[in-house]
C-alpha cells in the first residue's frame, strides 16, 4: 500500500485540509511533516467548521492515526489548547502520535520573532511571529530543544542555559528587552510534558512498520511549494521544506516508499505576507475573489492577497514535487465572472518566460501574460459529476489541466466535505 504526499502547489491556503479530509476514510495515518502553528487548515464537516493549526487534518477522521513528525516545530501550549478544543467538541484525539525528535518552540523564540520583524521594518518577511523561524534556526545551529528533552530535566536545563547565553545578549543589547530566565522557560516547557508523554515515540519506526503491514500513510505538508525554504520565492518563504522531498526528511520515511504526490491548486491564486506575486489584483477583481472566497487567514485572520490563476507556478510545482494528481479547489468562487484570465507566461523586460525565472529579480519584475477564458453564471455548488458542470467551467478545468501537464483528479465546488467532484481515484495506481 502506498505512502502518499499531499502538497500545496501555490503559496498556501489552497485547501489542503479539505483534500486530506476527503482522503481520510481511505488512509490509516496522516502525518504532518513540516512547519508549526504558522499555517492553518479549515475543514467543514456538515454544519461543523474546524480550524486546525498544528494538528494534522486526519485527526478529524475516525480510524486514522494522526502523527506530528520530526520535521515539525511544536508550540506545546498551542498543541494542548487545540487538543482540548477538539475534545470539547467530541473529537477523539487519543490516537495522536508525536515524534520524540520534533523540536519545541521556547518562549524566547516567539519574542525574538516578533521584535525582529518590527526591527526589519520595510524589509520584513511577513512571518506570523510565532517563533517558527528562530526555532528552525536553533535546530540548524544545534542549540534546539526536542520533545525528548522534556523527559530529562538535566539535559533540558543545560540546553536552555546554553541557548539563553546568546539569546539574552540579543534581546537586551540589541532590542532593549528584558533578559529571559532559565526557570520561566523550564516551567513553560514542562507544564504539558506529562500530558503528551503517552503520545511521544519513535514515529519514523512506527510509520515504516505501518507501510510494511500494508497500511496507507498520507503525508500532509504545511504551507506550500512557493514557500519552501529551498524552492520557494526566497527570502519570502517559510523556514522548512514544504515540498514533497520534505516529507521524507521530515518523517524518517525513505523516498522509495512514496507512491504518489497530490498537489492542491486553487482555481485562482492567493498569498499572505510579503513577496512578489505576478498576478496580484489590487482592484475590484481582487476584492471579488477575497470576498467570494472568504480569503482571510485561518491562523492569523489576515486578508489574503488575491490574483488570477498562474499556471507557470503550477507547472513549477508539478516539476519540483513530481505531482501525479492535482486537486483543483474553490472553482465555485469564480462563478459569475464573464471572463476569467489565466496567466500562461511571464514577460520580463521584453523577454517571455514559459517557466519560473531562476533569477529572483526577474520574478520580482515579471508581468503576467494572460489567456482569457469564458466564465459561467450557473451555481455549481451542487454539482457532483464533471458533466453537471456548465460547459465553460468544464473548459476552464481542462485548460488548466493541459497547461499544468498533470491530471486534475478532484474538483472542489464548495467548502463542505461532500462538495467535491471526483474524476480519478487518488488512492489507486498512477496508471489507473
């Protein structure tokens, strides 16, 4: 049985949570392998709406084992708050597994994240201020704190003392903030240690054993391709690998076990935070997409920047991730438009780019080259088969499929779990 990776094919907020939930009944494990509580998933089940920030979406599917793997950075307070919130609504969270090798976010990194962004001013990256970046930096600098450290207080204290020798110098002498005490950090990190102890283990071993037993494992990326620290629009990116390769390093499951990669592509494009965005609309069309699509951050509440679909980044995502299936979300948001532009190439100082420019400056100055497609006015939220879609909606889907050079297997026509058109079984073989 397969290991399947699910990734965002744009700048995030494509609807990965709904896609994971849609696959939930057909998988045994759902694994979060990167990021932290800096990105959210919204899942609608019947009349219930769930906003998840740190937990894998699979926690809402009965029978699925949700896993927070080693590539994730964990804010323990947020984790407990989220678990308590779900349990209060009757969701069983007892099957959650947490990697002992995952790093935790200490309070001093949240402080550093916020003050650094303010200090950068116009040069800010647009982080959520939740300590994600500084914690990944600590990981690479080998001064990070892991979940397993919570259960050896001597090691934990040594690590905190070592980190604060540097962190307090920065806080006090550069940012004019008070020094952070070792005891207050210890208290915060140990507050929830016993609560999560039964969930902590060698998740890499558990996942490989599950695959050996013929179970299906779904890896769920946080953020998206264009936010990947290596392959995204650097430096306006996240602090981890949000592409399919990150599923292996972030979980301990080798690439030879991955059977397929599912990309999530919204029928238009959004972005949160700073950075270039070729198809961005600062006009009535952008307002229409933002309002109709309810484009406000699940985690931050920030209004998202909106623009037309960009198949240049779609092709890039397909290539970088090895996408075998694309899920097209929020097609219903485009209903009512007479024409729908699709960006098929860029123009930079008179030169046409069919693919993503490798040069950061070229991408920053890229002008979209549009192809105009006919719109539709019919309500499509009740459609459950491709043939039920209006002709122009069908043509829009087929043109995106052709331009991105990968099959579209699912079409989202509304926020609900049931508001999907399934064209291909994503759990079957690629040749099916």
